[in-house]
């Protein structure tokens, strides 16, 4: 079977779905691999490195995609405009594997189903022990949590650590992390490494020990009903709990220097947690880094992709943060995809197994139908 890797064309995207290291592994288990010329350049992987790993490099993207049995991408396939309609170049029955984010890319899902492409979305892979090595959502969230703190430190007009100087002591910054999933825990750990005092909250009180294990202090409310949605995700709160949680956020945000928000429901949609009123209560010079910007933003005043200043508070809402560290983001993403492909390879070919729990969870389209229940429901609502 032939694996092909097109160049990513989404604005600001610098990652590549497969790196030379992974090419070697997949070639050893029997795959032929071809990469679009220049696909890895922005991430630091040259065409020569791919050829040295045993992969071919090709300059015609349409011919490349048309020749593939498996199409590996970071993002959803391009469906135009600009003349690049990657789905139309795929042969019916081909397998797409990447972070499709189907609820955000309904047009791409429609096109894949119409083309009878078997599409697996790695961000829908169930969070089980067996699937950990395949979980691109966690890999990229880890990078986002790390980089988000660095963005805050650069924007902040003070030191993060406590310092003893000849001019006297400098107090450490107080950082408040909202959400203790993968991104939040990495943000806590990174802020602590920089010397800040870190507080953190999450609607799932069971993560208290995890917060403390990476150096944070847990603050939270006692919920009237559980907010755990399973698989390591958080669910929406009840109206009563939402009101009490909102009050906690108002009180804590007013006392800290930096707020890092990382809340994404199901890893996709960002709940609004910080109101305009909360921002106005914060100290001038404070920073908010909204890592939920890809899902619409956790802060009411965030403008995804921009930095805005409100009453002396800087609100950063960076998009696709993982792409700003393309070397390691590509390396980890590539390892995730490679683990997925290797797990279902038998006799030098990828084996479709719809009884497998991982494939069941990740499968979005097959045989001309949308098989992913939440995506199917979303499409029905749009078409209603």
C-alpha cells in the first residue's frame, strides 16, 4: 500500500504529517511512501532527509494524492478555494488519516462522504491506555500549554520568578490556570519552572492531585453534580454550578497577574468562562492567554488570532499554537499517526476493523456515509 503526505495549506500551518523518522518505520513494515516536495520545509525536514529515509518526493499534489491508498494529513483536506480541492483528487475507497476536527469542518466531512473516502479523525480517538500513543489531541495540547505560558511571560511586564537582587526582593508572578487537562497541566508545570506561584482550577475535582503533582495549588468549588464526561474530558456544568464556578473565577482572576485558559469541551468547543466584567476587575498589566481560541475562546473579549488590550489587561488569543513549534509538533504528530497505522497493519496493508474500539471512535466517514454520530447530528441540524 502507498502512503502519501500532501503539503499543509491552512493559513499559518507549518507542520507536516509524517517526518523522516516515521517514514523509516512504515517502510520497514511494508509501505511505500511519497511526500509532496517541500511539505516538511517549514518544520525543518528537507526533501533530502525524506529521500534518505527511503521516501519519494513528488511535486504534483493532484497526482500524488490520486496515487495514495492512505492519505496522511495534519488538518482536514483542502476543499478549495484556490484550485486545491484535495478530496476530489482522492480515489473512492482511499483512507484519510489526520486531525479532521469533523465538528469544525462539516464541509470537508460532506466532501469525504460524497467521495466515499474512509476518514479517520485522530482527535476523536478514545482516550484509553491502548490509544495513548495515537492521541494527537493530547500531543498538540501539551505543546499549547507550554507555549501559552511562554507567550504570557514575553507579554508580561514583570519577572515570573521571585528574585533577590541588590535593589531588593522581586515577588513572583501569580498565575491562574483554568482547566487541568493536558494543556492545563503542562501550563502549570511550565509556569512553575519559570518560578511563578501557580493556582489552578477545573470543574472535575478529581484532578486536584494531578494539579498538585506538577506544582500547582488547587482552588475549586464543590459541585452539585459531576462534570466528568469520560475519556478525560469535562462536560458542561449545571446552571447552579456554573454560577458558583463563575464567581470563583471572578474572585481569583482579580488577585492574579496572569490567567491561562485551556477549557475545551470534548476537546473541541470552548466554553465562555471569563466575562467582560471579570476582565474589568483584573489589575492593569495583567495578562490573559486564551488557549481556547481555536474553539471560539474562553474569554468574552477574546478576538481569535489577535491580541487586544482592555482597561490595561492584555488578552492574547493565539490560534493553532502547536504550529508555532513545528519541529516537535510534527515529530509528535507523526509518531501518533505511525502508531495508528502500525497498530492496524497486517501483511503489509492497513486492515479496516470496524469492531475495534479505536477505529470505531475515530471513524467519521465510510462507504459514502457519515458514521460519526455527533458529526451526523451536526450535519442534520445544519441541513434542517
